[in-house]
C-alpha cells in the first residue's frame, strides 16, 4: 500500500483543457472518492493516475516516486472498470490470475492467491466459468477479485457499480466498504452518485469543470459545502437556494422577509448573496409564524415525504419524516432554523 | 486513442526524447509490413505504369521505349474502338451493379429473418462468391453453349429464341452473357454487406414502429432504408469502380467479341497489353479509366456530402 | 395472434429460387463432369445422365499436370493467406487503436489501390521482379498477391478490432502487460473469427487469381490452378467432361474454405457497422 501525491496536474487535448491544476494528497490506506457530474474530469484524473492518459503538466507520485512516464504495467496499481473489462476468452480463475501470471509468480502462490480472493468474494463455485456465463453482479465481483488478487499499491475504481441495478449496487457498496476495512488499501473511487461518495469515502474530492471544488470528509462536505456547486451536488433532494441581500447580520429575501444569521459574515451591507438550506432542515410550522408557501406536489418515499413547494413563485423543497405532511392543505408555512443556513457570496463561495 | 497526441503536445521538455520517439513510431511499426508491400508492389509500379502512358513501350519491339509525350492520348481520342468500349463499360457496369444490388438486397432481407436451416442456406447462396472468377466465366460460357448447356434449349422452349443458339455469339444479346454471370457471381457480395448492416439495426426500432401501426413497407421505407443508406452508398461506389475494372468474365466468355460488342475498357486494355503487347497504349487507356473512376468517386462523395449537409 | 401462412410460403419459395440460382451452374458443372462421353450429346439437357463415370477425373489426375497445379495453388494461396493475415492484423490494429497524423493518408492510399485496373501493373511488376529472379517463381506470386490483398484485409481486420472494447487492453496493461503482450494475449484471441474470415477471404482470392499468374509464370512447373485450367481449356477444348472435372477440382478447396468462414465475414462486417 502506498500514498499518492498529485501536484498541479493538468491535462489538455490539443487546445481543450480538461484538468486545470489539480493538487491532492492521498494518505496510505485512505479511501478517496472523486465525485462530480459527467465531464468534470474525474475519470480523466483517475486514468492519469493509472497511466492510461498522458500527463500534460504537473506530477503524480506513487509511494514517493514520480510515475508520470511510467507505463501502467509498472505502476503496480489495480483498476476496476465500469464495463468490468473481463477477458471474455478466459475463465474466472484465469481472469483473476492473469496479472500474477504476467509477473511469473510461482503456480502454487497464484493458486493460493486466487482461491483466497475467490472465497472472500464468494466466487469459489464460479472459478471455471467464462464471463459470458455470469450475471452482472458476479462479473462485478470477478472484476474486484482480479484487483485484490495482486495486492497492489492502490486500487482505482471507475464507476464500478453504475451498471448494476439499485439493490445490487447497495449490496456491492457495502461489500466494497467492508473489503476496504479488511485490506486497508489506498483506494481512489470515481462516481457521479453522491450517495456512493458519502457512504464510501474517507474523504470526498468534489470536482467540477476540471477544478477541485472541495476536499473533505463526507460530513464536512454536507455540513460546510465550500461553494454553491458542492452545496447543490451533495445531498438528496438537493439544497434549496434563494436569492437574497445582505444587511447587517441578517439577509433579506426577495419578498422582503428578513432572516437573522447566527454568525456575522464579512460582507458589505447591500451585497447580493445566495441563501441555502437543505430540504431536510426546513421546519414546517402550523402556527402561521413562518413564510407562506403553496404545496405543488407531494412525493411520499416511504421513509419520508418530499414536499414540492412554491415559495413566492420560486420552487422549493422540503423533506420531512412527519406523515402528517400528507394531509397538509395547499397552504403551509415554513421556517428556516438559523443553525442550518448556508450563505454564499456573489462569487458563489461560502461565507457562512 | 489520445496517446500519440498527448505525447506530441504535452510536456516536451521533460519527457525523454527516446521515449517520445518510441511512442510516436509505434503505429508505424505496426503498419510497416503492409505499407512496405503496398508501396513496393502497387504504388511504385503504378507510377511506373503511369509513365508508360507517355512512352512507346512495345514488348516485342527492341527499339521502343522512347518518350513520346501525349501521342498515345492523341491516338486514343481518334480510336473508335475505345469509344465503343467506353459505351459498353457504362452498360456493363450499370446493368451489373443495379441487378447485383437489387437481388443482393432482396436476398439480405430474406436472410435477415430467422428460419429453420438459415445457416446452411446462407452458406449455399453465398457460395458463388467463392468460385474463381475465371471458372465462373467458363461455367456460364458452357451453360450458354447449346452443345452442352441447357440455357439455349430452355430459351428455345419458352419461345424466346428461334432456335437454340449461343447468345454469346449474337451481337445484340452477347453482353447479357457476362452480365448474367457477373450478377450470379456478385449477388453474395452485396447480400453479405447488406445483411451485416441489417443485423446492426436495433430491433426495438421495428417494434416501436409496429406499435405505432407501420406496415412492412412503411417500416422498410422509414427504418431499414435510412439505416442501410450509408452502407449502400459505399458498397455501390466501391462495387461500381471494381466492376468497371473487372475484365475476367468478358475475357474468358467472349474475348470482347462478337465484333467488339462486349469489349469494355478493362478488357480492351487487356487486349492491347497481351494480344498486341503494346503496354504504352494500354497504360494510356488505363490512366484515362483511372481518371474517370476517380472523377466518378469524387462526384459521389461530394454528392453525399451535399445531401448530408442539407439535412 | 393469428398470422397468415402466405408470407411464410412466399419467403421460403423466394429462398428456394435463390438457392437454385446459386447452385444450378455448379450442379451443371458436376453433372457434365460425371457424364460419359457417349451420353454427353444424346442426353444434353437431361438433369442427370442415365449412367455416370469418374473417368474424366481419373484422366485429369493421371494424364495431366493438374496435381502439380494443385500443389502450386495450395502453396501460393496458403502462404498468401497467412502472410496477408499477419500484415493486416498489425496494420488493422494500428488503424483501429492509434490516432496518428498520417492515418488518413494511409487509408487514402489503400483506397487508391482499389481503384485502378491491375492490368496496368503487369509490365512494371514484371520489370521489378525479373532482375530479382522472382518471375516464374511461387515466391514472386505470393509477394504480389499479398500486396494486392493487404488493403482490403486491413479494413476487414480494422472493423474486427473496432468491435473489441478498449477497456480490455487497458485492463491488461494495468494487469502488467505491455501493449504488444496485450495485443497478443488479449486482443488477438478475441479476433479469431476476424482472422478466420480474413484467412478464408484471402485464400479464395489468391486461389482464383488468373491475370498475374498468367503473366508472371510460364511453363507448367510453377503454374497455378487457374492458369492450368485455362491452358487445359484451350488445349482440350473438345473434351467438356475433362474440363469440368478439372473445374470441379479447382473449386473444391476454395468452396470449402469459404463455407467455413462465411458466417464470420457477416459477423465482422456487422462489428464494423455497429461502430460506424
């Protein structure tokens, strides 16, 4: 296992730049999740670490050694592909042992490694099958088995669960987490699914437009998103945003409502800001003390209820565990507890 | 693959030049054997062949070989046999391509539907393609021969002929002999390419169209044809060029006769080169044919571009 | 759902017509080749003679140079098929997997080679091969045929490679393979149908080639089947039975090869079509 350092990493194809100077320090044994919408550069970053894409500028170090010019085969990393990329003409056992056979490891050692990995993943009865004869979940397991058999310096995952159905995805997610707990292997995991990011990561790297937006633990990103992008991307349903103006320790919404802030940000009065609050933090009040809103749509998820509101003509969401919400009338009032408010300035950065 | 591009653009100062050279030359190493062969055995001789068009090259004449400029082309402009051959080429190519394409398309559509024994049927109907072209020519020449072939007798029995004669020696119908042989021989080519294209059409499109109430012809017209169009365009183009150059059947079946009625440009070149051993003149004709075919291909490609841009 | 049986009948009938049209000339070849000479004219249009004989085959095999022609053709067609497939696998791989500046120049050159009458090359090729001692030699034929078939075979192989996901190679490289080992151990085995198709296609083409075989070879020692058959036809133009027996024998290897590979041919073109 090893640490990985990424310094001022850039990638461009001709004149099109897709990564603009990424810095990242990955500790030995850490589980890092790169998350962001498609096209944000997360897969490119992963492929550069793997050596499948050339580095345009900057440096990648694995275990302290610069690997920019190393062929993928010499980087001692393993990767799980979205398509699994299992070799169709090899059995499960051959797929898993391919890397060891290339390294000319003794046969007995290979057999031991394969059977250990297979029993860990429950693949023992499938070892002689071809990938064609496996289900999606089984293929996914083989892809994982192929990675862990080698005990590489680091594991790379490129959206490994996105081809599975929801139930299986949940199950594999837990298994990956458990496996990481056992192996304590440095892992970099790319996904566009924020739930996967939240549940798996030691630290999340949120990316957008080829730039790292925020690096931090899942709860840090949830509690203190660094900017509008992260605030909107993490959490489901997504955070509500309201345009407002700052005025001495409070903000004034477009409709004139004044909301007091807990902390005083360094802003000039009259500056326009964006107020954010997560749907699950909004409180529905029946005493008429809050802001009036119209209920447009009620979505029960079973666990809770999502209310789609219109707040002075703007869409607004509330998530509540109170089943009583099903019977609300068309008019309700809502209140924003001040400890849950997020404030972003005009350059979309967090200020409070 | 972006490797090569990345290598050229990025990080020029730090990457060792040897490694850059190695990765830039990789595709060349893979293509080298093929390229060397093509250049040495096709392109160099092609250039030499083109130069012959401007020289006096007669195999049996030791004094030949001199540069004669455009003399061959001036002769060609006055060569009535050449114009006949040009006209015959149009007729031969047009009829062959249209018939091969039509029957090939129908066959591909028939084979696209699963039925019991499709594998073996497919193998059998594609078999003519495996028949060496000269043998196909001989075979059909024999079939048209009233002495041993059944076709003249059938035509006679159907009342299409006054007496069981060989149509290959009938100046009016002789061209149909090689054309029939060519259609027989070439249907599989179209059927194979079109079948491959048909099988690549997503099946759910047909299901969606059926649910929308489209009948077979509407489905064919609105789904199958548009999907096949690119394949059709490229195969018809390649095939037209290829058939224009394809002299084997005519050389074997009629030798261009009777009275040059089946002489196409390709067989005329063959005659000039190997019967009269006048390679200079043959090269000049071949060059003209090449230019015509290139012009035709350009025209089709341009036409396709304008049609695509219109959409 | 109730379906009319009529379209099915029409479909089968149409198929039957095609099979009949495709096979009849070959059947006739076979029929005449086993018809005894004395029945050839009296039973000219009968579908099958009242008596059959293998005499024509026996004569061709024993009293002509056909065994030599056969051997030469097998050598030439097999070597050409193997060499072309190796070259085309490499160049098809380059066209499929690399983007380099000259790629489109190479494709254009290969297309150009498909455009002109090959007759034009006879004299220049003769002039080039002659001082090298490669005229009147099977090696010379193999070189020429290889060059002629490489462009199309390259396109064919390229479409097969295009059908193989790039992920597999990348996975192999991460597993510790060099690019060439990934090509050999992962990509090539998956291209076996493509290789079979290319082998068969080229074998058939080389087996059938007449023009250059005629021009580059003189004398029976290095003559291939097509040349042999053609000289046979002009020499024995009265004996149809023997000619057709020779024709049937010329046909068998090419037909066998083709029957084995024809479904891969469709498969390979489909792979290309999906991508394009």
